[in-house]
C-alpha cells in the first residue's frame, strides 16, 4: 500500500511537470479518484493490521495468564490450597541463605489414619480442609504455611528465637494451633475430634542448613508423636521442642 501511495505521488508530480513543460492537461478527476481509492486501501489495511495486533496482544496476554496460573497451581496443594512441598523447600532454603532467625514448626495429625479407615477418604479429605482453615486462622500473616503431604504440615515462623517467650514465641503459636485443632469437626454427620503433634526447631540455633533444621524439627515431632501414643487421651497438647530431644 505504501508503494502504491508513493507511485501515486510520483504520478501527480510527473503530471504537473508535464503540464508545465508541454502544456498537457492533468485529469484531476481521475487523480482524485485514484487518491481516494489509495487512501481507502490504506485505511482498510491499517484497520486490519490494528485488529491483527490486538488479537496477537490478547493471545499473548492469555498465554501469559495461563502460564502464571499453571505456575501457581504447581506450587499449591490441590486439596487444601496451602503451599506445597515446593514452596516449603524454597522457603526453607531462602531462610537459611538469608540468615533470618525463625522457627520451623512441623505438625502431624493424631489418629488421622483411623479417620480414613473408619469413615473413608472423602471424610478424611474434608478433615484436612478444615484443619488447613484452622491453621490459617491460628498462624501469623507473613509466615509460610505448607502441606508436606498426607496429614503433615509445616510452618516457618519468621523472626522467632529460642529465647522468645510469651505471645511472641513459637510455643505460643503451637499452643494456639493445638487449641484450634482440638475443636470437634462436624463432617458428613460425624463429630470428629483429632489432635496434633508438633515439633519445633530454631534457626540458626538448631541447624544452619535446610537439612539440619528439618531433621531437628522432625526428631522433635517424632518425640511428640511417641509421647502422644502413651497418653490415655486422644488429643495431645504438648509441643516437643528440638532442644528437649
């Protein structure tokens, strides 16, 4: 189209030069029609090109949105909507790399297998959803809450030291979680009560690498689970800390 317009301009200039030099008459009517035709073609071409550009931009925006959604889904537990093991591993690695003090709190539901065996996995899934909601309400904003798999959860509570006490301590957070999980759940007409065992390890006191810190918290969790098995009650209320193991 641009070349056609250039040709049209050359024709007009040539015609004018011809009129001046040889007194040839320019047919302005035909030239005007040709100019209008070329302008219309350029206008149509521009509109089509703009439409194609808009379609391409829309396609790219949708593709980017799908990619972001796929990335988000890959990092989120499909059942509880909490962060998954990928999020946990990345957060724990970032914690030890940046050197920020924090508490790693591992949680494991008590007698969850019995719920699945007795009432079925759909009821067990509903219990996990309720537990995840209670965990959200029992933890602080800005901390990283993840589901590691099955009935295992993890919380990275930033800015907490082993020496922290009172309402700002990891033990206080653990006690809030225990009280929340203690409450009966009404699922499918069944009143279900489950407990939670908790293990706590502190960075950097208990470990300076992700593996060391996780192993200490896992040992504390195991100690809490073993203590829970010796209790007559089904709900265990004590969080075993790494430095007690």
